[in-house]
DNA sequence: ACAAGAATTTGTAATTGTTATAATTTTGTT
DNA sequence: AACAAAATTATAACAATTACAAATTCTTGT
C-alpha cells in the first residue's frame, strides 16, 4: 500500500502524518488480523529499529480517538486493533483464541438507546468455538 | 439475600458452595453494578478477613465457566462481572467509565453465524457518553 | 536560513491486573 | 481418627499498560 493512500486516510481523520504513524496505520490497513500492540511493534521494529513501544501505544490511542481504527476488547488479556471500521462483529474462539470477522445482516435494525445517551460506537462480540476447534473437539 | 438462595443458585450451576463462593456470588447478585475483582475483594475483605484475592479470581473463573455469571470486557483496563445473565447490552461512558445496562428490543432477530461456529455467548457493547457526562459537556 | 517554541518520539521506570505455584487448610470418606 | 481430594491462601512472577522526563523532529515567524 502506498504512503499516499495511508497519508490521505490519516489526514481524512485529522491526524498529522509522521513516519511512525504512517507505519502503524499501514500495518493495520494491510493486516486485518486484529493485531495487538505487541504484534504491531514486533512487525515494525525490523523496518524502524528506533521505534519505541510507547509510540505504538500513543499512536493507537490517537488513531482510536480520531476514529481511524477500532479498539477490540473481546480478548480480556490484550486489546486488539482493527482498521476495518465498517459494521461487522467479532468471534473469539475460547479454544485457540483466534478472532474472526463475522458479517452482520444488512437488514438488522439499528440500535436505539434510551434518550440522552450519546453513542459513539457499537461492538458485537461472540464467544464460542471456531469451526476448526469445534471439529477437533468432536474427534475426542 | 439468604444463604439458601445463593447456595441453590450455585448448585443449579453445578458449583459446590463454600463460604468464599457464597460470598462472591451473593455480592454479585446483590450488586448488579458490574464490579471488578478489586471491587469484590475490597467489599468482602471486611467480612472475611482471610479472603485471598486469588480466591476471588479462581471463584470468578469458575462462576464464568459454569455460566453463573457473565464476564464483561467492555472496559479494556479491567474485566467486570455481571450476575445478570439475561439478554441485555452494556454501555461504557468514555468520560466517567461507568457501565450502564441497556435493554434490547424483544423482537430483535437472533444472531446467525456462519456454519460450524459453535456459539456460547453474545455480548453487545456500546461506547459513548452517558446522559450525565453528555449534559456536562454541553455546558462547556 | 535560523532561532524559538510546539509537537512528537524515545527509553526507562512504575503501576496495574492477572496468573503460576507451592504450602496450608478444609472437606468428605472410610 | 486417618487419609485423600478439593479448596484456599500467600507470595512471587508475569504481562500489559501508563507516567514521565529527556531527546529529537517539525513548524513558524523573522
């Protein structure tokens, strides 16, 4: 993915681009695998040896605040991040801890909250067994 | 709430009652405020001075496994617990970090997952501003 | 182009939430 | 009462995150 694409996306969300921010954002855009801070840091450290983990934390905080990425808290151990901000749910497998994207029906009614709540975002989390682990458990 | 009520609830979920388990479960049943381990430990420590925080962790793990309470991961900092296992959503206020229960419409369609996923439970999380904090921000 | 100031990044240390482990206590069974 | 199994406890270890201050990089006015 080109720098230009990433920079435009950042700017569209009111974020001034920097080498580090571009790298983190690009990583998220190219890896829709719900990476953790650790994942991102480990992957980028090769290219940018001076990168600090604090910067990854700071950058992700900023990206989330500006609505450029989604924070996923389905795994209670670590926060995961997702550059795909479109309407979809997440499934966490209790056996292998993988997170899968789950499409939501188009016609599902939009959420209505009691008066005076200001809604910023909605997340739908499922827990259970992914197809692989469900099959594995059958054979036991 | 009587010991008997709590013991029956635990037994119904296949959990052998003990002083500590009853205390934790009762606390959750009487405080539907989504407490954290810390909250529960602090509250029970007065009555049971020998109580260990590890026991609170162990007990909650067991309660969740047996489906007696729900684990709430909407707040990325700490896991919260909820004895109300009925179908409802949670709203986290980004300003004051309070968690509110939100009723879901009765007629909402049940979730359909792709084939072969085994679903254990579903959580719906909203983030935004609670009525109090929304009002406060207006006045600024 | 350059100095001053603001913003960003960095490295380290501190903090917090949680888990591992092994010893101790309690419970249940003969 | 004696033994085994289960539960609890205390401590230490661990992992994720935040606080903080110094260093670096960017921006802007002259």
